[in-house]
C-alpha cells in the first residue's frame, strides 16, 4: 500500500525573504533583526565592551598612578622633574593607546557573533551563544588580526601625514600658511576616502566568518562582492552612523542639563570641589551608561547590516538564494547532515538573464537566435495589428495585401456515388 505523506506546516520565515534584497529591506531589517535573539546579541556585545572598558580603565589608571607617584620623591625645584613628568605622560599615553586598540580589536569578535547569528536566522535557525562561538572560534584570530591591521594602517597614515605637515611648518614662517591649507585639504580628502575604503572592506569579517577566508582572501572577496552594490551599501552604513550619532547626542542632552541643575542646587555657593563631584556623579556617570548602551546597540545594528549586505550581494552574484531555499526545503523534509548552504557554491557566477525580446536599439551585429530576419514576428505568432484601430497610418505606411482564399478546381467529370449495398446507377452533376 502507498502511504500519502503527512501534511507539514510551511517553514517558519527567517528574518529576511530568500530573494535579493532592496535598500529599504536591508535598512529596516538591520534594526528589526535585534529582536530575533536580543539576549545573545545585545547581551554579548555589552558584556564584551564592559569587560574591555573596565580592564582598560584599571590598567591605565594603575600605570598612571605608578608613573606619577614618582614625582613625590623629587624636590620641587629638581631639574629632572620636567623630564620625569614628560616620561610619565608618554608612558601613560602609550599604554592607553595600546590597550584601546586591543579593546577595539575585541569589538570585531562581537561583529563575528552577530554575523554568525544573522546567517543562521536567515534560514529560521536560532542558536545559543555557545553554538555561535563554536562557529566563530576557528577564525577569531583572523578577525582580531584584520582589525589590528586596519588600525595600524590608519595610524601609519596619520603619522606620515602629521610628520609631513609639521616638517613643512617647521621650514619657516612663510611655510606656515601652506601647512595649514594642506591640513585642511588632507582632512577634506580623508572623508570620502574613508567612506570609500570602509564600504569596499565592509564584508571582510563576513567573508572570514562565513567562508573561512584568510585575511587577504577576505579583502579580495569583499572588494569583489561590493562591486555593483557600492552605493546601496554606502547608503545603509551612512544612515545607520548618522542615526546613532544623533541619538547619542539627543540622549546626552537631558543628563547634561540635569547635572547642571542638581549641581547648582547642591552647591549654590559655587564650591569647586562639591560642584565637580556632583557634576561627575549626577551627569557623567548616567550619561556614560546610556551612551554605552546606545553604542552597544549601534554595534549590533551595524554588524547586522554588514551581514545582510553580504547575503544580498551573494544572492545577486552567486544565486545564494537558491542554495538557501534548497537547504530549507531539505531540512524541513527531514534530511540530516546537510552541507552549509553558505559554503556550497562560493564564488559561483550566475549567467545573466537574456531579455525576452531584442532591445529597441540593438548594437551592430546583434542577431538573436529567436528573431526572424527583418525583426518580424516570431514564428507561429500572427503579425501585430498596425496601425491601431481608429488612428491614421503613419506617412509611407503600406498595408499588407489581404489574404485570399485559394480557388478550388472545378470537377472534371460527373461524380458517381451509391448508397451502401447498392450499385451506382445514378449520376450527380
């Protein structure tokens, strides 16, 4: 006996439709994807950033205390006091910059977790933090290395430009205006250059995490995928950056006003120590907490947008949507041990879809196989009705001759016929 398959409900939709995405879809889903797994995404981002900030603050504070505490053992007029102060400031600054760079590199781990979550949520799968970390852990050092590489490249460019400008300014008083103008031009040129490079390299973390690419391979992969989708990607990145910058400023304004009001109430006489302590406690700390929360949400949203842009680019260039649909159908049909759909056809090139009809202005030598000579109607289809009923024909138009019915030849002799079972004894003209 043949058993009919039991009815199964359709698969739960993921965070995005499985087809190439538009600009509005990418922008909207970048904000709404946080609701899919907020405990993992936002919680992990806040945990990593809090731990990094606390460690940096404690280490920098300890180094600064140890460096400046040596000044107490020197007499007030000692000739070594200025050199010791300069050395203490330099040590503290170097340690602070180094640890800040390291903390910034840890932010790319958050981006890796978000990318892994978005790629699985696209096929309606919700993973735990442990499962997401197992996906990111093999390439975590590549992510950190890429972040440090970008940071060092930016620092090297800034140092080279700064040294060149200072060198020009040190030539003489006449060269000072040239140095100022050059500084302004460098700043203005750095804005579009930064936007261009950041957009072209936007998909490097996603390529490293999803495809397991190397740092060099991830850079080449991002450069190739963004080609043709540069302006939508740039628009999404700029809108998200501007939105969260405005939100951070708007959130900080009430706390600043509240700190000033409370400080004036508690210390109406204008005591410097009480005013400073009150302002720090009432205004700075709550403002810092809210800004920290906004920064964590912004990091998650920006990473989600990068993941969605990566998926959209692969759908358009490599037909990733077909692989995702096939994966969902097989999984819901009960198949197990399925291959990762994001690694099945990496780098596949989809042939462009040919137009159904030849273009109105075809280039020289264009001869599609389906077009008959003279660009007439296709075989098996009637010719178009031209001109339209009720409209005069254009100048020079000659209507085709009307078809005529073929003439039947006249019978050459009378026809003889007979009913069944009888002989032919009659003639019919």
